[in-house]
C-alpha cells in the first residue's frame, strides 16, 4: 500500500479491494495529524504510525459508517473523532457533527461539513484550504437489491451544497483517479438528476460505485 502525496502536508494511503478499504487521507497540521477515514486494511495503522514521525496528536474525521472507512478506528491512538450521528451509533466514541465546523492548524484550514448522500445517511465531507474537497463515498448511489439508486430529493440538496464549495478538486474514495475536477463531478450529478421521473422518489438505472 503506497502513500501518495497530493501536495505538501496532504497525502493519502491507497485503497485496497481485498480487504475492501477506502482511501485514508493524512493532513499534517502544525499541531495535529488529521485523518479523513481510517480504512479497513490491517496495514493502515502501522503506515499511519510510521508516517507520524513527529508523534503529533491524531484527530479523525469519518466520512460515514461503512466498515471500509471506519474498520481501523479502534487500532489507532486518536485524540478526537468527528462523525455524523449515524456513524456514532457504530463507533460510540467522539463528537457528533451536524453543522459546519472549521479548524485552523498552522497552514491547514479545515472545513468539515455534513453532506446529504444517497449512499449513506449522516455523511461528512472535508474541504482543505478551499482547494481540495474529500467526499468519501458521498456522491455514490445506494445499493437496493440489484439496483443502484439515488434519492432524488437528497441528490438535489447535495448538488446545491457542492456547487457552493470553493475547492476545485473533488476527491472520490475508491475512484481512480482519486482527484476529479469539481466541474466533472457536478456535471455527473446534474446528469443523473436530469433522469428523474416526476412523482418517483428514486432515480434508477444508474451505474454507481
């Protein structure tokens, strides 16, 4: 598993398929190491420990409650955890976040915000320095039987929130490339929303993640 640098002080651990494990983002602040998701691959905690050479306090932001994003939480020596209410039901630790939260840590400006998502209720996204926005699985569909579906109302709300984000780089977990332009993601979501049918709550026939 490689550690890839996006920009000075912003890196991520590559995702894996077996076991399924999401991208783990590492943001080096002046006083803290911030993690966006912790993955599920058993190698991740050791990689984080080796990366944290200054032994900074670790703060964790969890995008949502699926195991490939939170599985390693109990194996990491963290100080704080930020998550949505539904994720807290799984972790039973840390803080529940239901409104935008801002931190400044040296040269890192962090904006954590709730993201309406068909994939998982209570998702959180993370914007860094108004340049990168980490979305986890937030823009993906839900799995319902053999179908992948978007909730039309939630999708509309999500699109409006993302259009107001200043960052131009949208980072999508499990996706290669990880880094996608804001415009391309908005076009994708707008195209999906345009397929909605009047009176139907879900948009079906979508090849999602």
